[in-house]
């Protein structure tokens, strides 16, 4: 389940440097999460780091990218090997 950043984002810049997969970047109006790179920090941390630091709690699970923990782990392994799925 990749995460996504909602319209409530205040562009505070705290989430981007916390992402170990470089899945977060500035979009046209607010930060965005690339679902091909987001593993919800599986393989790195027990909890998604962006969610932990977000002051406005605007980073829910993206219902369009539902994945199991095993799928997230496989994505993590693919990213570590040098290629996104």
C-alpha cells in the first residue's frame, strides 16, 4: 500500500528527507509520493517515516495502490537491487 500526500499538505519540507527510497518529491503544488518507490518503509523501518514526521497528518494509504507487506518487501528488494518494478 503505497502512501500518498493529500491536499492538506502545507509543504513544510519535513517528509522528503525522511524517505529512504527517495519516493517523495515536490510536485506542481505540493509534495507527491511515487507509488513505484514507496514501500511504506518496509525493509528500512517499522513505521513509515514520512507519516511519523508529518505535522498535519496528511499522508494516508493510497487506496489506488493497495499492496501486502510481502509485496512491499519485494519492491524494497527490487529497489535495493537497482530497479523499480
